[in-house]
């Protein structure tokens, strides 16, 4: 229930855009330097095909550009456009508001326990690397 309600809050606060899109925007560098697509996928815990489709849609919407990797002709760097930078700034603002709501009423010690629990989830349930 908690996961669904937080997801709904995220969805409702980014003007109909997806949480995945907001995640990409926040993972990319605001300074305009590109991030290797493989690194972006790893950071977001997304497979290549899921990430590629998401980036295709974001590219069509003018939020990102794919630039060839200068050292690997098969790889791409993902860069925010000026429009992407503006949308990223709004996504960061929205995430801060949501985070403040989630943390309201909890002290630092309680939040440290939550952070430790969330980290344990990633360790105890690692992403499957083989199928």
C-alpha cells in the first residue's frame, strides 16, 4: 500500500510524466556533461531495452540527446537539452517536497533506521543478472 501511494504521489506531482522519466532526469548531470548510457542504466537499475525505450520517448519530447561515445562507437552518452534541464529542475523541486512530506514527523535516528532497512533490501534482494 505504501509503495502504491508514494508512486501515486510521484505520478501526480510531475504533470503526468512518469516516475521513471523523473529518475532519468535526476540521474543526469545538470551541468550538461553526458553520462554513458550503460552507467545510467546501472544507476537506475534498468535493463538496456527498458532504458532505450524510455530514452527514445524523452528524446522525442526534446528532453535528452544521445551523443556518440568518442572512445566506443557502439556506446552513447546521454545529455540533457535546455528543455531537459528546466524539467529536471522542476523534478528535483518536486522530489524535495515529497521527501520533506515523507520525513515529516521522524527524527534523524528513525530516518537512519529506514535508510539502513532500504539499503538491506538492495543487498538481500540483488538484481538478477542471469535469466
